[in-house]
């Protein structure tokens, strides 16, 4: 009986490790996609990209200058590089149409988000 309990604990630990590895892999995929999208946006329309990404000029310059090897190294981080900017309940409700009429909600949310400070990469 005791041996079978150990076996179950071992399998659960292995499952947790596999789940964690899959999660880290997905974070790295998101990082690559985010960095490549950010670079493309910055090359096409720098000012609009800075607004949409919520970044300042210094970060925009750094992202634009990254080589493919640097993007790959940065994306390999176990930390999600992009962040969820809509941390304001009112903005989320406007964008999702939750609880309010949708007319002009997107425009109002964009105005509110534009008033938030740009992120600075330290």
C-alpha cells in the first residue's frame, strides 16, 4: 500500500514538471511573437506602435535595434516580456462590452489608456 502511494506521488510530480515545462515553452513562444510583432509595428509606424505597445522612445529604440540572435536570447526568458496593460476594470468593461452599451466604448477606452504613462525598461 505504501509503495503505491509513493508511485502516485511520483507520477503527480512528473505531471507537474511536464506542465511547468509546457508553460515555460508557451511563455517563450509568446515572447518571440511579441518581440517580432513589436519590431514590425515600430518599423511601419513608430509613433503608433509606441502608443499601442505602451512604451517610450528608449524602449522603442532598443527593440528596433535587436538582432535575430538577441531576440532569440531575450525570448528564451522564463518571464513573460509583454504585460497586460488593461489592469483597470472600467477599461476592461468598456473593451469587452461587459455591463455597458458598446457605442463609443472602444474610443473611450483608448482615450483612458492614452492617459496612462508609457512603460520604461530598466
